[in-house]
């Protein structure tokens, strides 16, 4: 028997699609058409995905081609995008059918099983509503002919006045595009006030070039059988101000949080990471270049969809609408047509895309209104994201030479992106999402770049070049600050600089309280360069070496010799001072490609840290052997992460004994062993661990995450994840009391870097603070200003406080009293 036309069902709901397919298959006896679904993002999350549609089309095509049925909205867009991802031959065998999903599927399944061609299957499906329409025609439901897919000549015209202070900017334009794309009408707009040309309302890039400012009149003309309904809907939206709230027009954060201390002032910059030059390359294979472009668009589309889902989940639909603008630019039919036309004319995908998007950005930049002119940043951001995919530079690892100085504004930053930022050019970072305890925030502190996170997606709408002042110490920012506010920011920045200059000459001196209690101040580091910076800033030791960076981003684990060489190089910068090597802390948000793990519902509570290492004992033993070899010549401490039980510690120590035996010599005299206290249970059982360790090091970042059930990096709960919460402080107190003076207690979380928190930690009994290298001098100065007895009183008061804000008030009061003395 010859091949049968396949059917693909693109639907927002996986459950609905499965039920519809089951019903359709009941209609057919004998040979069935192959029906594949591309529905939902998972079993419970609605949505559509172009990549899923591509896989479904490939699976459904047995040689006779495929008919694709869709529900509405993004399902249609995903199907269209999927076509771009197919090669030319496969694309020619696919028909996107505008039939109603359920009725169309029932008819299509029967027609395909009967051997109809894909054109006939699509035609049968498209006519599936005829019977229902005829039956209901006499009961007032359908008093007009059924919709035709070819628009009629009937045309309606209307107009509205732009109400938004920022004109017809990206978000209201996106609402128009969404409305138009979900209907079967031809809709055009023009700025009647300026006398602009008509532009298609299905194209975001065209609408935003109208330059429609507040008070301008915009004319709409609509053709099609639903012209009146469509026009009324658009005019109603315009009368409501496109459902924008007043807050939507003000680029301020919902609950911004401090992530890296300091003051940063400068013009807003939305993207600096370097792009390779875009060559003006030609192609003799336009089809291949179109496929490459389609793949790049799909990859960026998926990334943006994840950002949008996060915004909707954490901050609501109004925030998510900001990301919709970027998605619509990717899907813009006018842009895509222009790019494909350039490719068909012989230009390669990258220069074709860059040329088309640059033209749009230049048109926007030429608009008189500064807010609309700033929307060129949206176009450039989307342009850059796609170019990174096309040019193989998705990571973008360095600030370009000659990049303009200013405040970097992003949705979020990866650790790799932070590593490439130049502090000489990035005066501050302002993130829509993120958490103060996220790894990117840790690296920002290490670089000394002031940062505020969880500021809300509205910051992405700050126009390029707008002056911004960022306070990374208090967690605030001001857009286009007036002169007096700007002067206040500058005065605080100057005062902070003077304090740093005063502390720096004394950085190498020991830190002791005014009544003689010695407190070691060490460094948290990841690289050999960090070790050099730590030594320059007076580190008494290295309290944490994050060895996992040696294991990440590579196809296989480093060998013993490579690890030993790296650890020796790090120690070489410290001049004989002790280094604390944390064993591999992977899993969770730090997966290893060569150690694939089954999916975990909650990776942070799954196999990570010491659990992963104990599950791969050979990996841990190799690492411990490298550490033992270094410990024969230099003072080394080994620290096991995420210990929860005494049994885990015993097993880890047993593997350390195996490594010593494997080295063939006695245990190194200066080798110390400790655990990182990150799990609340370990803090509460500190007295049980004390006989088996040489030290405790409290990781306040993860301890806070677990104690308050507030995931690191989740902006929706970032405000909850406060290490000054009295519950977290009581866990720190429990560790110090459990140690009972028999073993020292350190804090290596970012809480230790807060100068005011030094009094609190010392008061609770902590005698070692390990921080980012650049703040060591300031932390030492803070310790020298303390009296240990007064600090103990402060600690007791903090334990009895009822909130983190109350603890902050105590710290501010104590700092004020100290200043008065």
C-alpha cells in the first residue's frame, strides 16, 4: 500500500491533544494515518515549541507529506517557525491547515486513512465546520456566511489617540500584533498626525517605526469578514491604554536587592559582550543559509520563551509582556521576509540578518521621541542574540575593547558572562532577575562591580544611554537622577573610596578586636589569578578554593597530575599561608557533562555536593590524592561540601585515608579536615561532628537557601533568602556552640563580606571570615573597630529579633554608636 499522509497536531495542551487524537482514531477502521502531537511544554505546562513541531513533522512523514493542524495564537507561530527549520524538500511536503482543531482533525484522519493527498486532506479539514454551521444557521448563532480565509474587499476604517506617555512603544505595539495575528483579517496602521505611510499591523518592527507619540492620532484600516469585530477590539484596547498599568511606564524595580556593594553611575547599556565581526559573506546555497537562520531563530526563541516563563511565574503577566516584544521581533513576518529575500539574493545568513535588523534599529533611532528612540536597544539585543547563534559566539566572554562606559542592564547574567566583564568599563550591573546568593552575584563581588538584582523586567525598558545611578550596598537605583540625587550618590561613592584607601595600607596586618580577639580574614577564590589578588589584598589564608571550576566545561574529569599542578599554582601565590581546598561541589546548578544524571525534580535537594562524590568514589579519591600530594609541602585543609550526616563524613574520610595509602607515605603533618555547614541538620548536630573535624566552615549562601526554603537565583523568593534572618543566625549560633571552642568556626558565605555583619558573626563566636579578595582590607578594618564583648551583646540581641530587617536596624544602631565613640 502507498504511503499515507501524516497529521501533526500542534496544541497548547498535551492532555487535550491526546484526547483529540484518541477520538479521531475511533473514527477510522483499518489503516490509520500516523498522527503525532506537538503539544504542551510538558504534561502540566501549556505552550507550544517549534522544535517539538519539527520533530513531530519528521516522525509523521512517511513519504506522502504532512498536514499540520493548530489551535491558535503561538501554535500558529510555532508551526510557521518550524517550517523555516525544515530543509527545502521536507518543507515542500508540509501543509499548514487553518481548520478548527478538533473538527478538522476528525475529518483529516478519515481522509488521510482513505488515501487522500495532503492538499485534499487539508481541504477536507478546512471545510469541517460547514455541517455545524448549516445545522445552527437557524438558531441565531450564525446569521452570516461562515468565515472565508481569503479576505473580502470590505474595508473599515477607525482611529485612536495614543494615551501612553511613551507613545505607541513596544508593549502596546506587541498587543496589537497579538490581536491581529490571532484573527483572519488584513490590518494596517498609519500615523495620521505625521502623515506616515501605511504599515502592516502584523509586524512589530513596522509599527514601532510609525513614531506615534502621546497625543498622536493613529488610523486603522481592516479588511475581512470579521473586520468590524477586529476594529472594535483594537479600538477598545487603545481606549484602555492597551491594559498598561501606571507602573508599566515607569522603569523601576519591584523589590530590588543588593548583590555587590558600591556605587555605580553611568549611562544605561544593554549589551556589551563582544561579537565577532560579521563578514559580508556570500552564499551559493541559499537553502542551507535559510536553515541555519531558522535554527538560530529557534534557539533564541526557546531562550526567550524560558525567560518569559520565568517572568510570568515570578513577577506576573505584565512583566512577561516585556519579553513578548523580543519574541515578536523574532517572529516578525516583514523582517523574516526581508532577511529571506537577502539570502535568496546570495547573502549569507549572518550579514542578511544583521543588515535587516540594523536598518530597523536605525529607523527607530531616528525617531524624535527619546523613549521610542531608545527602543532601538530592543532590536539590537535581538539582533545580537541571533548573531551569536549564527557565528558560534553564544557565550560572549569579554567586554569589547573601546566599549562605552556605563551601567550594564540585563535580564540576568551567567557566571561565564560576569567573568568577561571589565570593571574599568562596567560601572555597575542592574539585573531584572537574579539573587544576591547566585553564583553570578558572587563573581560580581569578586570583581568589585556594584550590582543590584531582582529589579524587575521593567528595567529592560530603560532607554539606551539614560543616566542611571546604582547603589549595590543598599539595593536601590535611580533612573535619570536629578542633580541633587546624583550629587548624593557621588558623595557616598567618594566616602567609600576614601575608606578603602585608608584600609588598604593596613591590609597585610593581622585583624584583632580592640580587646585583643584575633579574627582571621581569608579569601574565597576560584582561579590562580584570584589567589594573586588575595595575596595582594592581605589575605591571612584562603578559606575556600572552589575546585569545581576545574571540572566544569570539559568533556572529561581532570587527572590527578593536572589537579595537583593547579592546586600548587594557587598555593604558590600565598607564600606559605594555608589554603582550604573544597572537594568537588557539583550537581544542582553545576552539572558535569561527563557525569550524566537522571532528571531530578529538585536538583538542589538531590544528588549534589558530597552525595555526588560519594556516588563516584574514584573521582573523589583522585581529587583527594592530588590534595594529599600538595599537603606534603604546603599547609592544606580539605573541606567536604554539603555534609548532612556523620555517616557521609566517615565515608569521605575513609576515601581520604585510601588516597593517603595510595600515595604510599604517612599522613601529611599539616593536613586538616573539615566540613562545610550548609544543611540545617548539620548545624544542629555540630556537637556530634566536632570530634571528627579540625574546623567548621559555614556556607551561609546555601544554609540560607535550605533554612528558608528560598531557592538561590529565583527572583520571586530572593527577598526571603536573607542570611540576616534570625532563623539563619540561630543556626550559625548552634554551630559555634556545638564547636564549644574545641575547633574553630569560619564563615565562607557572602554574608562574611558585609562589613556590618562582621560584628554579628564575631559576637556569635566566628573567628574566621572568608570573603572575596577585594574586600579583605575593609573587613579587617571592620574587625579592628569591634569590641568582642559588645559584639557578643549585639549577637544575643540579633538572635531574639523577629526579622532580618530588625537585625539590620540593630546593626545600623551599633554602627552609629561606634561612630559616635
